[in-house]
C-alpha cells in the first residue's frame, strides 16, 4: 500500500466491507475490493496507513469538564467513532467523533475546548466535509489511531484487530 487514502475512498471501502459493494460504481467497487484484499492480507499494519486520510483533519482538545456534557449539547453535530463508538465495547470519557467544519467552528469555542497535544486530549474531532455513516472499518481505524497516540490503552488495538477479523471473514462481504 502506498499513498494516503482520501476520506471519500475510505468511506467507500468501509461500505464495501459492510456489504454495500453493489452501491459503488464498478470502478470504485474494483478499487475497494483490491484494498480490502490487501487489508485482510496485511492486517493492522495496513489499517494503520488508513488512520490518516486526505479530506480529514484531526483536532485534539482538552475539555475542562465532564465530556459527557459535550455529548448532551452537541450530539447532533457529532458522528461518534473509535473508542467512543458502541462497536468498540470500550468505556472511556474520550470523545472521538467526526464533525463538519461549520459545526467545529461554531461548537469548539462554545464548548470551551482548548487545543492540546494528542497524548493529553480527551476530545478528538475529525473534521470532514461530509459526515460519514460510521461503519466497522471507521471504528477499527479510529481505534487504532487513538491507541497509537496513547489516548487509550492497548484494548483499543485488540478491539480493532477483532473488528478486522470480523470484516475479513469471506461471508461478511
């Protein structure tokens, strides 16, 4: 695997893994099938390359209050992923979510979020031009990312590996 994947292509790959290959154009389906084959053959090392994507800017913040308050006030603006997604099975105060640029500009100041180094962040906002339907591949890649930056413990990587094994079962696609 070589260059960085775009958020749009990653969303198509996630859809392919989720059984939605028939919804893709023939070209996108062919590309997704090849990427899926490589991901399944190479595992987390290949998935790690997809933790950074063009069209997605990751912002790290510290919320000076209980992060569950942020979920109550901003739930409609966020698409939860990674360690905060229900598929992760992880209980954590970390907020990890996709957000639109307009919502980031509007909510980050009103939520009192302070920029922070990744290892101190308790809020990770992944700015994208269109909120994705967060599927298992999103959760796995974003779990791996938060584990790699030290925001959560190694359970996140273990869970990412389990999700990838599920996705790579032939009957799943």
